[in-house]
C-alpha cells in the first residue's frame, strides 16, 4: 500500500495531507514567522540584518518541524503560492527523503478542503 504525502506550504502555514490507500488525514502547522518589517535608510541596516538572521532561524525551525512530520512517505508533492515550497524542497533534497519528490507546483492560497482534494487527485492519477 502506497504512503503518499502532499504539502501545501507558505511562510505562515503548512498543511500536510497523508494518503494511505483509501484513507486521508491532514494536519496543519503554523510557523510563527511574522511579516517582514520595512526598514528605510542606512541607519536601520543593522536592524534589518538582525531581523533577517532571526527570520532565517525561525523558518529553519518551521521547515524542520514540517519535515519531522512527514515520516517515510513513498512520494511527496510540494505546492504553494511562494518561495516556501522551494526552500522546503532544498532542505528535503539534503535529507533522507531526497529521492521521494514527485512534483513541486505553484498553487494559490487554497482552503484546507481544496488542498486535500488536490493531493487526492494528484496521487489518484499517479496510481
């Protein structure tokens, strides 16, 4: 029996959808990463550098949490509206899950029901 996972992700939220045979489950994780503040002028360059370092650490923890919840799937679909899916893919490519990537797709903001349907449809076509 196949164990497939779809991950819709942006910098604020990840929805993980597990498809095992006819069973589908989902879980949601929040990053806690806030919006990027606007800095102007060279006197604020230190503040922006501190923000970027903290933001990178927060995102790395978030991606590690998401990866930790993937388990050992047979295949992984990553999708979402921005750069987070590519950043997560880069981390997955350096992990034990490197060979399990099926696709990385761009997708708009979706409801949880739409995310589940997209993952189910994607893996139904593959199997």
